């Protein structure tokens, strides 16, 4: 017998070593209680075979994977999260969690090996929940039911979850369980997997979970949150984050950077919403054209004008000189205030400098454009006294249209005293003596003064030679009319 072993060939020894090595590494040290993620290889009649990433395949009872309707909504290639409940050299037994009919012995094994057990929440009791676990009564403290504060405990009643046994005493009469431990472990695994695949400038979808005065926190994955500073929430100028987002909003965000947090092992993630959208000026030439009339929102006023947002991130300037045809503007706030929505016309567009010049008055239209048609010489019109100066009275004829009634014309009128007594805002009847559209000037007269001028021209005289005679004739005619 010894001779046989002495004569064993090197090839046979090598094969034996390889076989022993293979057998020893069949389950790659997968231990009971380990959580694994595996891909379904085959679905059999009673079992589902899963690739565990080791030399030994995993097997899970098909009945564990059935949905509420009793059907199997899984297919080959799908991935599952399962727990190791037994392992030997040939296979690894897997389970969603220990459940079904059992006893204290099974629960003790689950406690010792930290294998999840399936439990149904039966009722809310003082300090937590009563949970049925393998036909045994267990207690889950309210702080151990979820990762976050439980506001409404009743929503958990009737639901079935996996739990970890935290305490097993008095032969199963005192069992304390935790769902939080499982969720925490899953979250950490998800967080590590997510952080491992983070790339600079990558774009992700996240959910707004908290809003602070300086920005919004966005959850990218379980256990992974990043901050979108208020300056990165929108291309528009914001006073508060709430102007752009609210809790629960789903957002596309761009990763700006990652750095170590204040606590060991933590990370600070900086995100941007506006950069995930792209620069709005890229498409601006297709949206903004010289001569276009557009609605915009006043964002802020300066001494020299007002800034108008045409689209998020695209602002233009209305210079103070472009605010009104109808009056002289000394301060932008006389015409607009932040928050106003107004019509503007695009006067200039400089893409390279990202500057747009706008006009409010051109959008409203120039009231002097057809002035010669509206106010022809000799026409009598109604106006209002705008202001009085030593050389005459300015009379407003229409929005943006003001004419001058000279002092000399007033003095020649028989209504001079009445006109002199008028105050700003009072109604007055005047005649159009002359219009200069280029210089935006209108010369006015009184109705009777215009008639005087016509009489002088008819008599062939002048104002100096015929003034006295004209006055006398006019007076006589007036008396005759009264006598008649």
C-alpha cells in the first residue's frame, strides 16, 4: 500500500491538489447571513438558480418569489437581493428572509447568525410595534422601524418586512427586532455602489428632500445627497430657493465636485440644476431677434435703467432714455419696479458680449409718428395744462404729445385773464398753429387769436397796423350779434 503511494505520479498529485483547492473554494467563504445580489440563471419547477459570483450556484425556493397573485414576475437575467441561509461545497441556499412556520430554535439560529426574518406588523403599541415573526410575538421599537422619523405609525400596520433580531431572551419570550438595521445596511451598500460610479460633470436625476436659505438638498440615491446652491438652481436670479423648487420635485442635476465632509468618511457633493440644462445663450439667436416685441420680467433697477429677463438666464437692459416717449424719466422706478411684466422691443443683440438692448417706448409706439395727420394747423383741440412757465404754458394734447402756448399768444387773446388763472391739470381749448415733427414741437394759439390772424390776412394788413382797427371791428360785430 505504501509502495502504491510512493509510486503515485506527479500528475495525480497535481490533480488531487487542484480538486481539493476547487472544493475548498466552492462557496468562496460565503457565510450564513451574508447578503448577496445575484442574477437568475435558470427557473425550475420548484427552485430558482442564481449566479452568486462564486463557483457554487445559489438556490432559492420558487415559492418565496411569487407575487401577491401567485405568479412569478421574474425572468432569466433578472437580479435579486437574497440572504445566505446555508452553504456547503456544492451549493448555497438562499432566501429573501427566514419565514413560515418554525419555533424558538429557528429564531435563535437567526439571532445568532444575524439572518433576517420575515415579520408582519400587527399593531401599534406603546413605544413601537407588535410584530408576528414565525408565529412568535416580537417587539420593534418605533425608532427601529425606518431610517427616518416615523410620523404616522399606523401606515406600517398590516405590512410585512424583513427584520433582524436584536435581542433574544427567555427562550423566545422576549424578542426585540429591527428593520432599521437592514435598511441601513442596504443604504450603505447602495451608497458605496453609487459613489463608486460617480464621474465629474455627470448628469443624474434626483429628488429635492430639504430646502435651506442657501440652497436645496437633492437625494441622488439612498444615502447619497448633494447640495444645489441657490446660485446653481436656475439661470434666473433668485431671492429664495422656493422660487425655483419645492420638496419632492424631480430634477436633472449636474455633478460639480466631491470633497471630504466635516466628519470622517463623509463626502460633500456639489450639484447644479442650471448647468444640467445647458447655457441658455447658446440658443438665444433663435429666440431673440432685433425688432421683435417680447414680454419680459423686470428683475432689478439701476440708476441707468432696468434689467428685463426675457427667458431664464437671458436678460436685457432698458436704458432710462428708452423708457418713455410721453415723459422725461429721472428714475427707472417711475416707470417699472422689479416683478413687473412688460412689453419690450429688441433694439440691439450682441451674442459675443451677451448683451441685449431693449426699449419700452418703442414697444408702445412713437406717438409722434403720425402727428401731422392727427394735429393739422388750424384745428381746434382740447388739452390740459401740463405746466406753466414764464414764456408760456405747456399743454398736453395726447399721451406723449405736448405743445406750447406762447405768452405772446395769450396776451393777444380776450381770454388772457382766464387762461392765466388756469392751474396744471385744468382743461383748455387751443388751436394748432404749427407742427414740427422732426423737432417734436407743436406751436399753439387760442381760438380767438387764430381768428384775429385770419382777419388781418384778409384785410391785407399786419398785426401792428391793423391790431387796433381789428379789435374795434371785432368788438362791433360782437355787439351786433348780441343786439340781434
